[in-house]
C-alpha cells in the first residue's frame, strides 16, 4: 500500500479554473440594488445542468454529521457527470477540497488540493473528480446547488493499493 | 398619507406556502451520504426559472451595504415574473420579509410579514410581490439563487398615499 501525500494550496480563481469556479465577492461583477442598500455580487458560478428527461437544479443543505481532523486519509473520489455541484459554507472557517481533471484516469498523481480562505465557496464543473466533502466540526452547514433528475449522476472510484493523505499547510 | 402597520409573524412552511418555500432542515427530506459523514437535506425550494431565450439559474451573493432598524418604513414592493428568487442568510440572525400574493393589486391590506428563526432561508415563487431585502447590520451576506436572462424580470410598485410600517414583535 502506497501513501501519497498532497498539501492543500490556497484556493484562487486562476488555480481552480480547470476544475470549477471559486464563489466569492473578490473580483466579482457587482452593482448596487435596492436604492443602494444592497450590493449584488452577480452570477458567481457556472451552473451546468443536464436538463434532459426532467433534470433540474436544486438547492439542498449538507450538514456535517462527523467532523474530520487533519491529516485526512481517503481512498475514494467521485464525480457527477450530469451536473455541476456548488458548495457554499454557512460558516467562516477554511474548507479543504481535492480535485482531479474531468477526463483523468485518477491516481494520486492527478490530484490537486486546495483550501479556502474562510469566505469562499466552490463549484465543481460537471464530471470533475473530487474527494467527498469533509469538514472539521460536526453541525457545520453548506448550501449546495446541484442537479436532481433521472439517470446515474454519481461515479465513484476507489484507489487500489494507494491511500491519499491530505495535509493543510 | 396613510400609514399601515404590519407585524411580522413567525415564518413557517404552512403560513408561507402561498408565497414560496421556507428553506430549512426542519421537516426536510434528508438522508446520509459520504459513508454517513454528511446528512443531505434534499431539494428544499422550488426553483422556477423561465428558460426561454437563454434564461438560466444563477448563484449570487447579496451584501448588506446599509443596515436598517425596526420599525422599517417602506412604500415599494417588487416582483420577478420570470423566476423564483431564493435567499439564504449566511448568518444566524432573524430576517424579516414582506410578501403579497402573485395576482393581487397590492395595497397595504394585501401584505403579510414574516420573520425567520435565524436558521431559515426563503424562496419567493415567480411573480410574488415582496419588499426589497433589508437587514439590520452592514456586511451581512445572503446566498441568492435566481434567474439571469433577457426580458424584464423586475416590476416595481410604489404605493400612493400609503406608507407601510413593518414591526417585529
């Protein structure tokens, strides 16, 4: 059994562009509404939904039932071929994520890890491999925007003879 | 000039059903994912988007630029005929909202006011009249899921000879 260590780098729009969108106010297209009382940071993620056969975008909440501590070990990634999946934390703490490019065969060598600055969400483009969501504290909540509808929309891949150890700097 | 006083009632799914959805974990359809580490509270709002001519759902952030204090006075409501609009606070404090039924002529007598329990979001169905978003503290953030696309998607109505005073109990 091989252990591959990956260290999370800061999440930025540039670094994350091959995998999805960083959902944040920084460098957003923004303008004021409601007679100047509210700023609208507009259209922060590319929602890519397969609408065939009644596919549709939905809003859900993900609630952390079991906290994780770093370094985190995992041996499974997943992808959603029929839709993007956006995660917006409802708390102000960093979140770590691991991705691999859409068409990669995915071994530890293909993975890249990021960590948010505590104010960012992220949107995986359809088909992008990612580590299932983890967070340190039980009870934390995320807003999720993804797809519901018929057909398989979740592929899982378990690494053989390889474990991934995710570290944050 | 007439002043109509409305007092916010607690936001519940039952009371709010004619206007939209309460986005909350309470009484949600939920199930565990990620090997039991995460609970998915699934499909919490009816996203109703007019997709004609390239209309599409988007994620935005609304940032409060100017805080309001109660009682709040207003004389304008708005509606979005081409799409639902979901508001999910990224903070744990109550939010007040005012709505009127879709097809009403809208005077003060048609308005109903609600206040969240600090853990709820809300989704206005397409065409439902509502007071523009207000909140007490500058810097508060909301996740918004609504529609982008061509065509008018915002009607405003200013009351003549009537001011509304919104109170929270």
